[in-house]
C-alpha cells in the first residue's frame, strides 16, 4: 500500500527582500494510511510550512511530495485545488466555518464543490451524526453554536468527501480542556475507523492521542 | 448553486450598503434613459411637424450666398426684394421636374385689420394658384375654393384673431387693398421649409397679381416630389438653371436632406445629453467597485478557507460577480421603471406632450440604459472578483 503522505528530501525556501529564508531543510518522512501522527515543534520551526505543503496549499522549492502516491510538485493550481477538495480534509484551530451558511450547508460545501451542483443533505446528516452533533443544530448558523459544536461541524465538513488524510492545525487550541478532550476522543475514534490523521500542535496533551510524533526544529526533523 | 446563495446572503446582511449602491445605479439608468426619452420625443415632435414637407424641393432666387433653409416666412426678407424667379425660369423648372408638380408662390408682408376699430396687424400673404393649394396644405374647416375675394387663413392666425369661415379681413392700411372673406382654415403645419401658413393668409395667384401688380416674378417655387428622389430633382434643377457657375439663377433646397441633417443633429444632441447622464452611471460604477472591494477585504479569511478546502479560483470569482450582477440587475431594472416615469415628466414639462413616450425608440433607450447599468456593474465587479480569486490561500488564511 502506498503511503498516505510521502516527503522526499523536501526543501522550502521563502525568497524575501532581506534574504532567503530556509523554512524546511531536506525533510523526508512517510505517513502510512491509518496512522495518527502529531507534528510538534517550537514557533518558527517550520510546522506551518510543513502543514501547508502537506495540505497542497504550497509546493516545495526542491524535493518531492506524494499524496497517496500522486506527486504534487508539477501540479498546477487547478489540480492542487482538486486534490485538496478530494483527498484532504482540513480542520482549523478557529473552526473557520462559513458564517453565511447553516450547519448542513457548511458540511455539504466540499461535496457541492465536488459535484458542481446542490446535493442531498443525507450524507451531511450522517457525518454530523458520526461527529455526535445533535439534529436540532443542523439549521443553525456557526455563530449560534458553541466552540465544541463548531469544531464538530468543521470535522464533519473535513470528512464529507471521504478524504485520504485529515490535516488538523491545533484542533483544540481554541477550546476548553474538557471540550478539547472530547474532540480528541472523536478524532481517535475516527482514526480507529481508518482515518489517517496528521495533527500539528504545541499541546503535548493532544500529541498523546497520536501513535507517533514528529518533532521539527529549525526546519529539520529532530525525532 | 452555493456561490449564488452566498452572494445573495452577503447582499442581504449588508442591505444598507447594497441598497445605496443600487440607488447609484438607479440614478444612472434614470439619467441616461430619461435623456434618451427626451431626445427621442423631441425628434418625434419635430418629425411630426416636418413630415408634410419632407417631399419638397424649394427653389428661391439666388442671392449670392449659400443655400437657404427654406423660402417660407416672408419670401426671403428684404435682400431678396428685387430677386425673383421669372416666369421663364418657372417654366424651365416645370419642364425639368415633370411629372412632379412645380408650384409658383408669391409672398409679401401686409397690414390688415379684422373688424371695425381693430388693431393693425402685419402678417404674410401667400399667393398660390388655386389648383395647387390642395397639394401644399390641408384644411381643418371650410373649403379650397376661395375664389378671387376669398382667402385661407392659418390655424394659429385664426385662433389668435377669432376668425371663422365667413369672417372678413381688410387688407392694406385702412383697407386700401380691399376685403377678403375667410373660406377655409388651414390645418396646423408647424415648421416647414416651403411656406409657413400657421400665421399667414393664402390667396389666389390672380388676387395677388392684381393687388400687388405682380406678374410672373415669383418669390419661390415649391416642387412636390411624388415621382423620384428629392436629391435627383434638386440636382436636375441646378443643372438646368445654374449652368454657369459665375451666374447662378436659383438656390435649391432639398427638404428631405435638410430634414435628415436636422435629425442627425438631434441624434447627436441626444447622444451628448445621454453621455452627460452617463457620468452619473460612472459614479455609480465607482460606488459598486468600492463596495465590491470592501466585500473582498472583509472576506479575505473566508476566501482563504474556501480555497484551502478545494474551491477553484473561478468559483471564488463567480461569487463576487454574482454579487455585482444582483446589484446591477435589480438596480438597473428599478432604474428602467423609474426612467419611464422620469421620461414622462420630462416630456410633459419640456415638450408639453407625452404622446411620444411609448415608442420603439424610447423602449430601445430604456433597454440600452438598463443594459449599460448591468454592464457597468459587472465591469466594476470583475477586478475585485479577480483579486479575491487570486489571493494566496496561505496569506488569506492567516488574515485577521
């Protein structure tokens, strides 16, 4: 089976007026399907750059990245966007739901992007059940939900297109510890059901839920 | 589609801002369409007034200058006192334009009185062969058979002096040139190139010749072109009578060509006035551009999220284009409806009539203004939409 994500000697340099900044320095690693990985490191270590590259929001300066065996380096913007839509689910620290859409519409959004038309809300309801959000909230807008409920909606949105990988950026960073724990338990459940999860975090409590931790220091993998 | 829905909802939550932008478009469309309607109505009014003379060629004595705008209104004024068209020239014209009818016209200004003790009036008297009168004018009352002591009077003259069929007019100072009986009232002709009868009297050529001792020295000749083109008739007359370039005999005016020049001038004026109205549309466009840029700036993070979860650039762009289109279409349609009301008001106030409001030309003017409004809105939405679509998703996601 091909790795869910494979980094091969990846270098990322940001050319700035003040001089080039080396954000990632010859990084290589693999994430197998079904793994739950946490990526930790201090501020400025290259975590966000790594997340952007894994999420196909950016391309490496040198080296290769493969998502489920597909090389992304030569892809154009349209192909990268389709890859994000179909293979990757994003979960953000600040939930990042669309304030103008209700819960069902938020969850259905990636599905509508994929199909190019309005879709049946049944699958969205099914996924919302899986993330344990009660039916009564389905027609609410994000502003009418608590932080934990919003993050459940965000997880449901990330899962709706059956992605190969779930990329989480500090998923509990904006939640209280109790809600954060319930969200991490939900992620663990999803992982047990087969989801590949990569979680970028500062929080060692979050990292404890993962099977493996990659530590980044100064753009290199420390351990 | 979801982007259409988002565009609609975004307009709804910023209802005041969107309404003000729409108001700008409404004003722009009304300004352009109302000016167009006014121009079209003006052309229609003039056209109605002049349509009866559109088939005439007017021949006047050559006075040394260029062509003239018409020989009516008193026989060309003082400078043409001694310039006449001779009977021989008239017969040449008659032969040249056959089978079209050439009508010789005398004209002079004369004092007259209506009733005993009335004020002295000065107006124009035309002398036209009785047989040719029906070719030149229509009557609203009485009949053409005015005999030697009868006359036809223009509708304005009749109205101003309370004249009816059978009324009597003393001609000349103290009635020195006799009395004429009104046998018919001429229908209003408005502006014309040949003779202006609304404020004049029309008598027989015999009466005119006897009274003013004239014989075969006409002030103008009007050719009613029923066979062929007025331009060809004009050329034929010039070729026949103005053989020598240094000794021209007549000036020839093609009324149709003059009319076309007038229409073209009105068209230019209408376009110019509409263009001035267009300035308000440009201002409205700037307002749309402004609110679209605000909309993009407020939603940078949202755009970043959309792009990160798989929204294509063109889909982001479509969302903002839909927003501009909704404002443009609603604003322009409301503007179109208001412009009909504005056109009605402007026509009523400036032209005194609204009978030319519901015409195809006005429908086109309104449609053009509505279309222009929509195009302006879409154009002003394109750059902000493009900018939104081309935001770097990573930078947009970081935006606070």
